[in-house]
C-alpha cells in the first residue's frame, strides 16, 4: 500500500474525531471532534493537596474497569474505512493515500448508501450516523439512515481543569498504559487533569476512575455520544 507524507495525527477531542478527507485521500483530525486535545501551554499547576495513589494497586483496580456497551442508539461521527472488512475509525488517522486507522468493526454496512473514495482496493468516507455498540466484540452496528454531516452540530465537550502536577499526570498516564483494550483510544495530560478517550462510556467508567483516583483526576471522553 503506497503512502504520501504519512504521519500520525494527534488524537484530539480525543475520541469523537471528525476527519475531513481531501479527494486525494488525506485525513486530518482536530481537537474537540475525535483527534486529541493539545496539551496546555501554561506552566505546570501546583501539586494537589492530597497525593494521588498510583502504581501497582491502581493498575490492579484498572484491570476491572467497566467496559460498557451502547444498547440504545448513540451518535457516531468518524471515518468508515474498508480494506476487506469495514471499520469505524474514531481515533487517530494516518495521513496517507489510502488513509490508515483502527476502530471497531462495522457490522452490515452498505456502501450503496454513499459514494466513497476508492484507491488500491480500499474505500473510505466520512459519515455521521446512529449506532449501537457491543463492547465484548468491539463492534458497532448502524441504526437508521446515514445523517447529513453538514446539518449536525455536536455539543462542545467541556474539558475540566485540575491541580495535578506534571509528575502525577505522568504517573496516572503510566497506569492507564496498562489498559490494553480495544475500546481505549488514548490519553493526554491537559490543564491539570488526564483526559482518557474511549469508544463509549455510559458513566460507569468515569465513576470507577473517580473511585480509583479521586474526583478531578481522570476525565473520560466518549467518542460515541
């Protein structure tokens, strides 16, 4: 598969990426849609009043982090890419021709619904649609017709600010690296908190992380909303 100027686009907004594709087949992602928020350029905040417990004990608790499914339709905006089996890319996209990305399998998707870009046996298109999500199989299923991207205005994600210092942020991120799960899209330190981007959270992940680390340490961003 040939590529041009191939580079990894940072995760932004981290999970709900809205990737705009040029006809040439390149893709970019911006903060607040489904690539990742840029780290704050301000100086490191003061250390929190109470130390955040990280390390082996926290990682042991992370092993039991909930993996919720979306049984009722939720909104998905992302890149559908098919090089044999269609997937819905909700995280970073490699700028190449064809583009390269990863994401949940997309069950029973009918390409006759739209006119995709095709190159070297790969086809892709930017879509908006309602889907259900099965976390166990990491599969999304379209629910209803495709939606008009131009007519959709998603509420902006309000990222919190916190008081974690750089060392604590790094320690929490090291813990989160132990989450070798398909539904975890990435994480970034931003404005004194750690933002964790996942495929879907119904609130149970956030509640569990608050229990592990305390309130205001990890903010969960769900790509499917």
